[in-house]
C-alpha cells in the first residue's frame, strides 16, 4: 500500500430512520421479508421516515484529515456509526482499508465492569493486535492517559475525563490506519487536548483521520478538507476550509436576533450603526485594519444623568475577545433630551477574519449598576485574504532578511 492509497471511500451512503418506534418495528418486519424475497430496489421514504444521511460521497487518503462539521441533528453521528460499522447504510457503500481506531462516543467500546487495563487489551484485540503487540504498547497508553493509579479500577467508576483520556490513548497509541474522533475531546482539559493535537500531528502522515467538532478553530487547526452536513446532506465538500466555516456560521448570522439580556426599563436602544458602511443580513462588512465609527442612539426614560456606555466583542464561538471602554465620558452631565446618540471610534480592527458581535451596555458609571445590556447590538464581518484560526492577525512588516 502506498501513501497515496485511498483508505476510506464512501460512495452514495444513505441511512433513514423512523420517528415512531412502533412504525419503525413494523417497517423492519416488512423490509426483512422484502430482503428475503430478493427485492433490491431502493425504497422511497414512507410515512414517519426521514433521511438521517443522504447520498454522502468522499475519499480520504493516508496523511489526510477530513473535518466533519454541522449543527446538531445534521447527521454527523449517524455517518460516524456507519463508518465504524455500528449500523449499516440503507444505500451506498463504505470501503475502509486497515485498522480503525474510533473515539465516537464517551466510553464507547469499553466494558464498564472490566478495569482500564483489561479494556486496553480488549480494544487492542478488536483492532487486530496480538497480545504481544499490545504488551509492547500498554505502558505507553497508560502513561499517555495519565491514569496509572486508576488503571486497575473498573471503568464504570471513571469520570468522563478519565474515559476520554483512556479512549484517545488506546485509539491513537495503537497507531491505526484510520482514526475517527468525535466531539468527545471537548470533555478533556486544555492540557490534555493540546497533547492530543500534538499526537494527531505525529501520527497523521501515516493515518487517515476523520475529525468531528463544533469548534471551528480546532477544525481549521488540523483538517485539510471539510464535509459540511445539513439535514443529512453534504452542503459542502472540498478543501476550502474558510468557505466551509463561513457556511457553517451562516445560520447563526441570519437567524439570530439581538437579545436584551438585562433592563431595568430606564433605557431603550433605538439604533446601532456603523458610519459609512452598508449592512447585509444585519452584518456590516469591514476590511481588516479599518478604523470604524459606531453610533448608538438611546431613549432615556427615568434618568437624570448621562449613562456610561461600554462594549464587549465576542467571536463566532461566543468567546469574549475584546472590551471597549471609551475615554472622555462624563456621567455627571445632566440630561437635556430624552434621546442621546453616542459616537465611538475604534481604531485599527486587527481581529482575524470572521464574524464578531458587539454587546452594548449602559450603566451608572464604569463597573457600577447596569441599566441596560443587549447582545448582538452590532455584528461585523472582518474580511481578509489570510485565513487564520487565532483571534487576532497583527499588523507586521519585514524589515530585514539576512542569509
């Protein structure tokens, strides 16, 4: 087998389920009889049935990592179970060459009554390793999992983090030809997750990896092709990671409204805009490095002093990436009108390419009683050719190169 050989080939794979249990059992009986009679025709959806996975196609070679992304209910878990042989497709074909290591559900493949050590040998045997081969790897697996003092304890007594450690250690240290990793890594602590990525980097040249995650920074970190699933279908399949991630976030951009998270009914936000920029689907598109001027118009109902305003910036993962405390505000000024417009300049937006939301807060003063707070008062999309997964792309220039 050469390094360019296809290790995973998925051809027209589809799987349907029934929403009602009794109906599902009846359909199962009908399908069993039909199969015995030799009926090989594709069946259309019947009442209460739906396609969990529909006509999925891709190939994965040694040294490649495919990111499988999509929102909850998109069909990712069903496809993984088909790939891992846990369920059979209703149509299509899956061809996998070599040994498969899978970490698709927390504790999957572990016998809860057996100890961690016994489960290592069980999993190794399932992968096709001899006892001698497992003996040569068992100490490395225990060390990687960092659970040596608990290794002879029944797995049913393990915490979720310990199960993830052991599961990944077995799946990765056995050096499989194909490694399937589901969202379970999200359970691990940061130090262990970083160690997992370092291990994936090390084994990837000799392995084909399928990586499932809701964390787009993680996906962009290791994947060189993407399948974006939506309602069982492949909404996108290709090597343009940036495009796939943008499509993944489109639903959040267009469907979510601004949310008032706190108000004591003293203030209303009437308008929030960015001066000189057009808005499409409630999103302002700006260029990386731009200086922007934001305007917030509020109506004051029950205040006598000018409120203090501040902003917080959140990325697509809803992580706080920046705060804005505009200088020069005077909260001692008395109100002359029941409507106030705040104009705030933010210089040099060096946040990396992507979508960001501004949370607007009005309060008595900095770090004191809040009157009003609203998420997604303004949403921006920073445009830049360079695609990175870090929160910021810093402005830099080459000064000198010596060789």
